[in-house]
């Protein structure tokens, strides 16, 4: 599977599904896993909640030391393959969950099913968003902004980050655009958990970066940036951090069945995805176009128009590429 993906879809990254790791842990660790709820909870946290590499490494070390698993074959192999499954190492990657031993055809089928499911989820989500009349719980101005622009599910995720943000304070070491966002009760945090995060203000507040990397991975601001926005008196989520696909009007731009083709969607960032959709649609046009002379002329007229519109854009792209090199 991995080799096939490297040849057929070189721009994709093959990652393990977290459920694959959890299932293998259950099979391989025996009583340690099945008889200890505490171990299961901690193992689950390592897989799901580690934001940074240092948090992951500390939590993993603590776990294998405490349960005497440093020489356990499964744990050793799983750790060696951590880049394939640990969230902290794939923050900037678009992930597809595919069963083990899948063929390439099955992979493509899964991909299509995922897209269909997403469209169905968005239908349901749009309905829920129209129904929801929930009032803001914290009433931070930035939360009210999120309430106005986001879909119901995204707003709820944002509220979770606001809840966490309320436990942080701001410490500023210099006059520069860098802030330290510190947990107010570090003694209550787990040993592996970071209690300080560096947040940088970019271009006078046009955007923000946090070392936890949550925004890059999920497209929703992390609690550290949200806390800083509140500290600085910023009342709205900066435009640079509003992903169109999470907003209520995401579907106004394209018809519902094409909603996931939004320019800013992670799917559209994949050249492989764009190529596959173009090939499918081109074949569809060829089948329709050869029906008779009239349909042939219509298709050819639009192909000529598309070529005319594309030429200057492609020429400019090539020039830009050469300049960069
Ligand atoms: Zn953060």
C-alpha cells in the first residue's frame, strides 16, 4: 500500500489510523491494556492529545517506565514508527483513514466515500446551524464573533478552546511581537504537559502563530492565541484565521454538491485530488461530446475558451517558478 501510494500519488503521505494503533495495543499488550483503565486512558491521551513533540516524548517515556514496557516488542516497534501515527508529527498533513491491506482501488473508493460522507455531514450541520439559538456562554467578544460566523459544530470546538484559554495568563518578556502564554495552575497539569507556549503576532496582528500548531492541523485557533486576542483587546478572529469551509456561508460560494471544492479546503490543496477530479470530468465531457455533432461543437468551443483563459495564468506560473529557482 505504502509503495503503491508513493508511485501513484507521490504528494500523499501514508499515515496509520489511530484506531489501528489502539487495536494493536489491545491485541499485543494483553492484561496491561485490558485490565488497567488507567493505562488505557493514558495510552489514548498519548495518541490523541499531545500537541508538541516534547510533550509526546515525555508522556511516552513516563508511560513505558511506569508500566515497565521499555523492552516490550510492541511498544518498541510502535515508538519507532511514531511518525506514522502520532498526531504531533503530522500536524501539517491532510489525513485519510484507510483500512490496512487496502488495494489502490479500495483506497480510491474510501476516498470517494469520505467525500460523500463529508457532504452529508455538511447537510446535517447546515440544518443544525439554522436551528441553534444557543447564547454565548463566556461572552468574550471574540467568542461572540465566532458564534456569528461559524457553523454549530465549529463554534462548539471554538468554545472548548475558549474554556481552556480562560486558564491561561499572558507574560511578556520583551517589547517585541512575541508573547508567552502560561498556564495559571501549572502544578495541576500532568508532568509531560507544557505549561508555556510562545505566540507570535505577525504583521501587526494580521495573523498569529503558536508553537502548539493547532491552527495548522485543524483550522481553528488554539486556546493560547485566543487568550492573547482577549489580552490585546482584539474583538474579532483575524481574517487570516477564518477558514471558509468552517463558516456558515461556506456553501454560498459553490453549489452544495461541490462545497468541498472550496479553494481553501485541505482537499483542494492536493494536486493529486485536483488531477483526479479533472480527469474524471474530462472523460465525462468526452462521452457527452461525441453524442452528435452539436454536442461535439459545444464541448470543443468550451475547451478552446478554457485554453485561452489558462494560457496566461500558466505562463505567469512558470515565470514565477523560474524566478524563485
Ligand atoms: Zn497554541
